[in-house]
């Protein structure tokens, strides 16, 4: 699996919202993905980003660092079919 495909997946998937702790959203500009282990049809990835927090007026109120590990699986065509958070 090409690392750039994994990067694109995490930039577009809603699974990262599960790491947000204050009802914000992931900042794709701060997104970093590191492949820790890779096999023929899966990889263990470390993901970090800043959660953007917004005030009622729509202004950015702050940023919170978030990180987690995900097991990513892909099919025979190289399409990512599943990503599960690991402890």
C-alpha cells in the first residue's frame, strides 16, 4: 500500500472525529500519519492532528492536540476498506 493513499484516506475519513474530545473537528493541515507496521493487506498507523475548537460566533477558540493508533485494512485492489482504533 502506498503511504500517500493512507494519508488521503485519513484526510477524508470521519473516523478521526472519534479522537476529538471537545466537539471540534480535525485540522487536516496539522494531520500527520506514520506507518508503524505494514503487512500485505494491513498497516498499523499512528495519527496525530489538532482538534479545532469554535466559539458560538464561529471564531476559532482554540486547538487541542489529538492522537491515536489505527489498524487499516485494504482489499486486493488496494482500496482501504476498514480502519479501527487500537488501544
